[in-house]
């Protein structure tokens, strides 16, 4: 689409579109909110630069900072000579489930036997299922009358044991974008269901007791908060509960354990196949850290310096461990590093100490979360905040704090307390850097942002705008006196809305939990609607706390949603949003039963928000189609239940069923006859009682060049909606004027139209939609089998006692609305489903 650029997030691999005016600038991924660099030209399929996300602290060599220069503009490709058009059957199929949720998927092109594909265009943003890109040849080939071959079969999606997680992920992304990333954004930002990456042979942490070859660290849960584990120089997740065990390859490994306020434990272990080596943890208080804390608290430590074990003040020479080969980063934990990173002199690194100083001096806290050795934007912000103008202005308002997440050994040497920074990362759910958060002296946040366009140009003006958020926060919170009754709960609602909109839920976990407990005490059954208002943010805060825990802890928190399966919501929008969220998260834990329970409950409400109505429609549509392999069209030719369609619509694996309007489930159909040479098939179904179906008549007559005709069918399956689609056009060439003895149509046909009737202005069938042309630089034409083929096939295979409808009298004028009423009751969707 002109004026838009397709971007890909390297963090979560999601693809999204953005206005071309942002070319060469940074933008946020709508799925995971990571920062991506927008390509410099509006070229479809362009990829972005690596997004900047919060890295775990690791003493590894950093990659060079990403360039802020826009990528070079693409040059025009040479124009190829027009290739001959290729004919492609137009049966549709459910697309293979996307590996990542996408809100508006662009269908891949139709497959061609020899030519490059032609784009089918872009469906509506609601379209989730698209045409798959895995063309397969017919088993025997579809030899047309001229001896040519269509070369391609209906689109077939790969089998999946269960695609419910994919369905819910897609709908979750849709709701996330539609609702501005408020509550759902909190879950994505929290990274609650992130899996630990595999690094240098270290797999994600398995369930307790499953490690056969590796290391078991004897570390009690009560002592783990603020701790960290590094194996062979790489940080690994530290579980909050359960065994601390990691699978390792046989050989020698270095283990480094850190805990705030204690000396690090450094061990070298040798692992053999089938052996699990134990590492003991005897924590000794770090006396130097305690002394440094005392000096810092009393203002006795000289600015930027803290004595280390060697009596020098150079970075990286703190207390050493038993393994002297590892560069030391063990500065006095909780004290001050010998000096801050270059460009950040004067910044504190202890948020608590900054809050005390801010309270004493009547100021606020400006905390910059970034990576000073690997993120260019962090460095640019440091330069902007280091200008004399900003420093003079900020000195009256803020205590500046740097929470650093470096990637190199040298960068780590400037960090006071790596473990403390990681705890802040988890507590505040920081998943993107750089980020600036403003706090008052009680460490109550009132603004957070990752948008620094203005700050880089005029940091004083930007910070002035940021500071205005405090007045709004104070106004809302001053209205909250006590929350001991439903009447007193009312002021919490606007305050909670503000917290959501400001993306500050992780910073207000204690308040949210306190409000939830209060509401649960006097509105346990949600009779007054208090409990439902606070439940969703409360659930988010609890899930954030389980980020480093295993699936059992996450499930225990998610089970808080179970009472809502029987408890009634007052607001239907909140009900649908909460149940869809619960279904998505249960699905991520592979608990399909609970996921489907919440989906059923969501369907019991009627939301009023357009975004939620669409999300609910999409999830129901996807669930209906979860076993669909391909789709096409057919038309009823006899009240006895006989249906005509293309052979390529019904061939291949899967069961043939027919969707009948007004019926809850598709009806099985039996293949009575098929003609592979001319791509025709006759089906027989039992018409359900009460079904409003009317057969259409096939007339044994030819249509001339320029005749007005119409096609009925289900292009692209349900991607454009479940209803029957109608399109009109003209006959470009009759069968005798084409190489394949088919009617050439100047008409839009797409996958899914195959097997549908082509009718004249009287409503009589004059052909059957079968294929379309394609190829670069070639406008698409449709092809239809003529009724001479259809009548011969029907006369041969339709039983004599199966009554056929009489042809409609020739129309004197063209009234397509009347034709639609006459024909549409006889047009059906044909599906192949995975049994």
C-alpha cells in the first residue's frame, strides 16, 4: 500500500505496517513494544534493524551499537519481460496458522506452475485466515481438453495437533492493538510467559527433577530474591521456587552465584554423562558492602569513589573471587561503584538512596533505564541530559538515577549492583530500553516513557511535559480516602484508568493488591461491580510476580479466573476482555480445557466495543475453522441433494462436508462422480429438515463475447466474512476462442470461488468457475467450464429420478438483485476437514 512500510520486529518476529513518514526512525512493535528501526523506503517485505530490548547482564563482548542512520534506499529492479499468464485453480484453504500473531495478514500469492505469483490483494484488517503458500501438484494432473495442465491443487495447510494457541495469540494481538495496549499490554510487557532462551548449550530451565546431566544448586527459595546465576559467563534464569538445576554438557563449567549483600560464590564443577553435580551455597556477609552502605547513607563517601579491596579507585578492581581468570565485577553490593559510566557522571545507581535524597531536598527522581555500552539511544539521552541547559534546570527538580544493563565486561565494571538492577527490571516489568520513569520521594511513579523524540531535541521541554503528569496523579489519588464500602470504591475507578493508560500497573502493585482485597471483602460476588473493575489489573500484578517461576506457579495465579466462569460481570466489555485474556494465557500453558471454558464464557456476553465484537467474532470463526483443510464453492442442482463443484475442490485428504446456512454444523457429503480431465465432481448430501435451499438450473446454451454474467462463491474462505459473495463481469472470449475450451471472464475471482456457478442475467447457470490467470504484469482473468461440459457430466451421473429445476425465462432487463435472490439459496460452501 502506498505510503506505508512493512516492518519486522527482530525481538518477536511480528510483522506490522507503519506510515512511510517514519522511514529511518525508531518505532515500537505493536506486539511486544520493542524498539525497531523503520526501513528507509516503503518496500514491502523490508526487515528492520535489531530491536533494543532489556538484556540480562552478561560479561560478553557487546555488538556495536545500532546505527540511527536510515537504511540506504533500494534501487529500482530491472523490469522483466511480461511472462505468459498461468492458469490456477481457485479453490481456497485455511492458511497455516501464523507462527506469531498478526492483526492484518496479507495473503500470499496464488501459486503458478511456472511463473512468479500474483498478489491477491489485501483483505480487511479482521482477516486472520489467508491463502496458504504451499502449492502442490495434482496427483494425476488436471489435463484440460487442450492437453494443458492447471498444475496446482487446492491449498493445503499443514496438519497441527492443536492450533488453539495460535488462534488465541492472533486474537490477543488484535485486542492488544484495539485497546491501546492497556491491560493486555501489561501482560506482554511483563513477559510473564517468556521462555528462557537457549544460550551456548544452556536450554530453558526444565521441570524440577528432570535434569539427568547437569548441576543442582542448593539455594533455598527464601534467599533467592535479588540473586543471580551465571554459568560459563552467561546469565541463566533463577527460579523463585523449586529446584535450582540446569542441564549441562559433560565437561568443566564455571558457576558464579550472586546475592545482594553477600560475597559471591564462585565454583568450578566437572560434569560427566548421567551425573548431576551439587553446588552448596554458604553465604557470607559482604563486610565491604555493608561498610560502603553505611558511608553512603551518611554522606561520608566521596562522590564517585568507594574504597575497594585493593585500595585503588579504578573500575573493575573490586573484591576478587577464587577464579582469578574471570574479570571481576564484584563491587561492594549496595554501595557505589568507583565511577559511573562515561557520560553519566553524577548519576546515582541506587533508587532507594535517590528517593531518600529527593525527599530530603524536596525533589523528584528521574530514573533512566538503559544500556550505556550497547544502546545508542541510551547514550544519546545521556548526551541530551548532560547539556548545561538541562543540568541547570534539572538540578532544581530531580535526583538523576541510572539503572544500567550493560552487555560487556567493561560496562559491568561501572555497575554498583547488577543483581539489584535485575530485580528492578523484574519488579517494574521493564522489557524495553531506554526507558525513563519519574518518581516522587516515596518511589511512587507518575510517568514512564520510551518516546524520546522531543527529549533528544529539547530535553527541558520534554521533562517539563513529563512532570505535568504528577498533578493529574495527585488529583486522582487525593480523592481516594478509604475503600471500606462500594460507595467509597468509586474514586478508585478513574485512578485505576489513569494507571492503565500511563502503563504504570507494575509500579502500583501494592496499591492494586490493596484495592482488590478491599473490594473482595465487601463485593465478593461482584454485585456492585467493584470486584470486576480491579480484578484484571490485580491478575496482571500477580502474573508479573511469577515471571521467573515455572508453569505451576503461573497456573496457580491464572486459577484466580476460575470463579469468574460462574460469577457474572456487569460490564460485558470487561467480561469479554477478561475471558479472552484468560483463555489466551491458559492456552500458553497448554491447558486447552480451561482455555475453551473461558472462550465459552466470553461468548455468553454481548460486548458493545467494536474492537471486542470483532475479536470475539474472529476467535469463534477460527475455532469453527480449526480443522478446515480447504474450502471451495458448489451449487445445488436437484432437490434430492445433488451438488456440482470442481474436482480439485474435493480431491486429496480430508472429509468432504457442506456448510448450509442456518445449520449449526456442516453436513457430510458423498462424492458420487468425478471427472479429473475436465475438473468436475458431483456430490450427494442429505438436506437437513428446515434448510432453505433452492436448486439452480443449468442451461445448455453458450454465452457470447460481451455477455453480462455474475459469479457466486466464497472467495478466500471466511477471511472476508462467512457470507456468500457476488461479483459481476463480462465474457471476454467464449470457449471456442481459448486454448483450454473454457469461458474467459473479465471478472474478479479468487481462491474459494472454484466450483461456484456462473449465471446469466436470468439466473441460469451458464458455467462453473474453475481457474484464473496470473503472472507479473498480467491482469487476472477468470475461467469457467462451459455448460456443454456440465450438462454432459450431469446427464451421465445424475440419477434419472433426481428432478432438476426448469430454466428461468430469459430476462428482458438485467436486475442483479433479483438474480441474487433467485440463485443464492442454491450456493453452498464446500469444505475439506481434518477428521
